[in-house]
C-alpha cells in the first residue's frame, strides 16, 4: 500500500486546488488508504446520513442489483459534491477535474471480501458498474484520469 499512498499523494498535490474523485469497489482498500492519508472524505460519510430509512433499507439488500446501482447513483448525485482540495473516496465519478481508479484483481478482492464477510459477487457487481462509468468518462476526455492497481 505504500506505493499507492505515494502515488495518491503525488496526484493530490498535482490537483491540490481541484476536485478529485478516488473510486473503487467495496473492499478494495479505500477506507484504509483514506485513514493512512489523513486527507479526503469517504462518500459513505456524506451520503448515508442524508438517506431515509426506506432508502437505507433498499440499498442495504443483497444481492446487489442494477436497480440498486441506479438508485444509489441518483442519491449520490442528489446529496454529494466534491470540494476542491478535498479528495472524495467512493464508487461514483462526480463532477470533478481528476479521477483515480483503484483497481483490484479478483483474487485479492475475494480475500478482502472474505476478511470483511462481504459478498464477493456484490463487490464484483459494483466493480463492473464502476468500470462502465470509468469507460464512459474516459471517452468524453473531460478529466485527468489515473489508474492504480491494488496489489495487496
């Protein structure tokens, strides 16, 4: 993780006055990196307090579905914004100038999911949604994009 931390610090410095989204699937290490960097905001900390009990119950179901993905995207766009100079760690690309994708190989993701007792299939479904969003934004060429591979 040390290499990823150094790379993130370099990216954050390069975009210190801009809005940066750091995206990755569940169990890829976003929270761990955020705690070690001591800079940035976890999207969940902004989103979940704004949700109604019904929204929370719907989004907490398993398995993860496309309908849930669409609803969480709608709610994120409604309640969350990225602040210049404060990277946002989450699973959706919001209005920003730079995006960092934390990719993780399936074997490592499976291990992380087992440790946290999280569904590997749900993590894979979220990862597929993130990759689709990533590809759509890259095609528009409106932002700076950084791809980082999680290796542990």
